[in-house]
């Protein structure tokens, strides 16, 4: 999924005291593991967890693009 991290260098460049950036993609060193690069992954993970917690054991997903990989 995405990660949020503090950017000290860019904050300095912009004249800001603190700046946090959100990154959505694959950057393991920062803790971002969204290998598809798709914003749809933001909804997919919590949706699967929600239904798992409700006892759902099977799910069918319909998608366009790279979400259905």
C-alpha cells in the first residue's frame, strides 16, 4: 500500500518547517508495497478484510485494468 513520510530536504527547499509526502507505488525502502501501482488497491485491501471479518470465505471481483491480476 501507500506510505507517508517526512521530506526534510524538499521542505527546506520550499521554506517549510515540516512536509509530509504520500507515495503510492512500489518503494520497499519507504514501506510502500503497491506492486500494481493502482489506486484501486486502496479500496481492495480493507474491503477484503471487512468481508473476511464478517465470515465471507469466497469473493468474485470484476475489474478493468490491472486490478484483477
